[in-house]
C-alpha cells in the first residue's frame, strides 16, 4: 500500500480517469478519519493515491474538513508530492472561467482551523515564506499548457472560511490587496504538506468571477456546474500529464522542511506524541 504521488480532487473532481490496478484503502490517523478512502492506483506508470477532498458524494464542507487526517494519510502511504485541484473564484478580470492558476502565495482568512501536526509537547516552526513547491508547480503548469489550458503562473490565493461566499465589501477588499483568486481549502493543505515534508502545488480551476464582478449576479448554478465539469476534465488531463513528467528525485528543499524546525528538546517530548508523529519526525528524533 504505497504511492509516490498524491492527488486531491476538489469540487467536481471526484475520481480520476486512466487509473489502473485500483485499490481502495481506508486509513485511521492520530487525527481521526480522512475525508474518505484513498484510491491507490497506477497512472501513466506511476503509483498514485487519489482522495476526494469533500468525500464520496461531496458530503464534507470546507470548514468541516479534517485537513490533518487527509495529509497525514498521504504521508502514511509514502506520498512525497501532492497535486491539489481546487475550484476558485476570480478576483481579476483577466482570470476567466475555465482558466487555470498556479498560485505561489496565500492569504489566510480562516478562523481556528487545525493546520499543524505539532503541539501537545512538541513544538516546530517551519519556514513558509514560499508555501508552494516551485518544482511541482512548474511541472503541473507545463502539463496544463500542453493539454491546451489557459494558464497563469503565480498569484495569490485568498483562503476564506465559508461555507458562505464573500460579501461584496470583502471581495472588493481582496482586490485592493492584489489577490488573484479565492477559495476555501488549499492553505491548510499547503501548511500541513510542508510540515510533512511533502511537495505541494495547487491547481486552481476558475469557475466564475467572485461577487465584485458586475456580471456576477447573472451566473446561474447550471453555468457553474457546467464549468466545474469542464474544469474536471481538463484537470484530469493535466494531472495525468504531470504525473508522468514529475521527476523521481526531488530537486527542491521541501523534503528537508523540518531539518531545523523542531525546537523542543528530544528528552522533553512526550513519548505518545513522538510515537504518533513518527512518520513525520522519526528521522529527526
């Protein structure tokens, strides 16, 4: 039960085409249950683990997601790189529905979500100035271009709480900050992936303009669903291409994120916490 690459499917992307040797795996973690079973499979010659972020049938809202369990499960499966698809709203005219953005920054507007594996007697502070793995993002962006998507490299993702969408005042405020897109899920995943020393890249699939746009009220549910379905098709194509071209050896520093981050003296760490987090911290303790 091992995989090399993790795939997290967001709204509209609940499965992956082209998977062979499929096997469903249900995991328990020290942080509870993930969103659902992981699908271990082969995609273009690479072993992957697919997880539907919102569960089978889209049952889990963004604010209810167990981000820690989802990422810890990926670590247990041996994943060292995650491609995370996410439906987002656009905060800029030039970022149109069906475009794909590969953001390299986040702004946190969530409230009280659990976004660290540490605590309970074990303190670690990772560097997070650059929250996206540049190597994985570059491969994924090139793959998106190869399958014909309109691609925007770089940008800032505002991660809001939800499940409600922004007020008009908030949407206008985020635009003055220079933010590009808005969503409800990816920041916690990025933080936890970095703590787990897993490379991580967001694949932000633009569904519509956020409510700042004068045409926003004309957007119907049917229009959004049609865009989600088209985005999901493009996402599957680009992910399959990216999986095939991701290098086996990681050229980045993500795999050493904890090297100088653990502050607590080893003898002061509770044995239970050390045991729980062994898949993450074991090589350092």
